C-alpha cells in the first residue's frame, strides 16, 4: 500500500490518540523465576471497593482504583483494566491502565504471559475489529497500543497477523495503536527491543509507510547495542530525504560519533569497532547540523526531499530594528530556495488573516520554479493578523509525501479555526501522529510583550512534531 493510500484512508477514519504524544512509563521487569512469582488475586472486598471507585466522577479516584490492581495477575483484575480502565474518557485513567497492564504482564511467569495475557489481548483486539459497532476507534487504538508495548515477538506476530485480516478502513486504526505503543517503547529503552527489529523491518508498512519507518528507526536508536547500530547503518545506506537525518541523528546519539548522513563513512567506522565498542554512558540527542553543501534555512539543515516553507506575512512583520522583519525573512527564504538541489520538491504557504499557497502542489527545485518562487516571495507585503493553525493545516494537506515543514512567525496566533496555542500544538500533533513529518519552527523576535509566550508555543510545536526550534532576535 502506498503512503498516499494510507493518508486517504486516515482522512475517512476518526482516531483519538492517547495523550497526543509521548509519556514515560515505569521500567518494570520480571526477574523472578516462574515458580517464585506468586499471583496476586482479587478478593471480594477489594473487588467491591474497586468497582465503587471506578463509578466515581473524580478521575483521580478512578485512576487510584486502576493503580491498586497493577500488582495483581489474575484474569479478573486484567478484565477490569481492559474493559473499564482503557475505555475511560479521561487520559490520566487511560495512562494508568496502560501502565497497570505493563506491570501485570511483567509480574507474570513467562508461560502465563504466553498462555493468558497475550491471547486475551489478541482476542479483544480481534473482537473489536469483528464488531461493526465497536465501542470506539480510540478504544481499539488503546488496546493495540497496550499490546504493542509488550516487546515480545509472539505479541508482534499476533499483531501482524491481525493486520493481515483488516480491510483498508481499519488499517489506520491498527497503525495508530502500533505507533503509539512503539513510541512508549522508545521511552522505555528496554533491551528486548532489539529482537523486534528484524520482524518490524520485514512488515509491509516498513516499505510503504514513512511514519512507520521513522518510528522503527527511532526504536532502534533508543537501545545502545551492536544490533541497533548495525541495523541503522544498513537503513542509512538506502534511506532518502528526511529519514536520512533521522537515522544519522540516532546513530550519533547512540555512539557519539559524528559522521553525518554518509552511510559509507559510518560503515567503515563501525566495521573496525563493532566487536569491542563501548557505548557512551550518556550521549544527548543532537539534531544534525548543516555541513558542506547541505541546504539550510536560518541555520536549520534541509534534508527533506519534499518540504513546505510556511511564512508569516502579518502586519507585525513590518516592524524591525534596522529593517522590517518581513524583508529579512524574504531574503533568507529566497536564499534557502536557491540552495535546494533539483531533486527536491517544495512549496510555499504564506499567511496573515488569510492563507495563500504559491503552487497547487509540490514544485521541482529546478531553475524556472526557483525563480517563480523567488518572485512570489518578493511580492509579499505585511498585513492583517496571524492565522497560524489554518496555515499549518494547509501546508500539511498540500501533499501526502511532505516530509518537513519550516514554519516562521513573529507573533502568537490571533485568529483562525484554533487560536489557543496549546490547543494548536495538540491538534497538529494529533493530525501528524501517523504521518510523522518534521515541523521545524523559527521565531523572529523583536522584544514584544508576547515574546516569551510565542517562544514556548514554537518550542512545543517543534518538540511535539519531531522538529527543531530556532530563535532569531
């Protein structure tokens, strides 16, 4: 299935993602031998207390009820968490339920996980997809997310088998849950993740879906192991566009080595070190810098083969210390477009009280289109207010294969479908959950009263969408 087909199907499917992003989970491991693990069961008094608390209107009370079951490994406790906890409408209860299921699983003997936990989850997921009147898409996503948080090959075998039976309308629901669970595994950094890499890369989504490929590569980058480094170097040899930068940044974070996106240099470096390599205790994640002939925009490297520049042309852009900010921004954008290699496809979205798109789709970065783009940028004049959300949505909708947005603004959102900055971040991250394109943000600051608020908004927008933030004073 092509990336385009996935996106078209997504538009027809309403998916609610748990939390709209990443959250940390307890790193709990089962280290006791099977015969040393005593199953905790639910007695009548505890059952009545839990059921009473789960009917409480207070989310904190319902969350505590779920947390009280986390040390249990009996079927009834698991059923309560699956049926009521995961279906709760409050995110803190859902998160507690996901964590509780993790603890239940890790507290079970291996044979109980194989015989009871995994089959139960699989049956529930299959039942949701069989039922045309399923509880809701978001509940199904949560079930799959819970299952994919188990870094166990049998669980992933079962999830892949379920996917093979799904129709096109159901596949985005399955994928949303899978990506959410893998996001959680990235946070957990469980060494067992390594054993999943071969099967994850063999799945059809690895060939057909950019968001899935990106997530698997980030999964590999979360575990310091020879297998992870080898896997990433192999992927770097064939990766293109933005994914090259994602893989190279993960390799740099794992090893501390800075070989950029040069797959041959990485391979040669690793071939002499693999057997005796000692991984750094801690290497901070650092996005790649623009080096050599790599195009850049306000210092941000441009690796994407398909990208969109989003330019604020509101009235406040007429202000500046030595010259209007709009003139500085136009000059930098024209320069960046001029650097793009001819293999790149790009577009421009400008926004103020309205949103305007330069080209109907993505244009090849050949001389005549670069000249046309430069003319379009040069004619822009500051006016109106700041319709941020609608501009971002328009840029994301231009083409299903867009890999990166470069969003520039000098002011907080002031009009449009959504104006509240936190709600904009949440909405854009939710819409980007499957696609996983990079949204970089550039803030032009002039010392206004809202500078701090704008900076926080743009930082959060980039962080929630795999991008970088640049402050320009």
